[in-house]
C-alpha cells in the first residue's frame, strides 16, 4: 500500500504524521518551494536549523506561522 502524500509532497509515516524537514536543508532549497521571499535577508546557504534557532522557532511550520503575523 502506497503511503499517503502530505504537506509539500512529503511522505507520511505509519501513524499519519508528516515527515519533518531535515535541519540540514538549505534556505536556497526551501526557496524553491516557498518562493524567493522565504527568509528574506538571509543567505541561501544557511541551514534550516540555524534559521529556526535564530528565530526561536520549533519547526518549519512554526516559522511559517510566525512570519504571517
């Protein structure tokens, strides 16, 4: 049975949770999905973990939620 696709076409694990983005993902890669205005003013080679730490975010979803405010 194929696993159901989730947010941003990521796979879901057996309990239905969407697999988390890897903290080593570079912002340049995330900009391909979220647009050129994702994390403005930050270098494209910055890692997601660093962005989350600098913004006191717990996850990519948390960062995105906080940026909409």
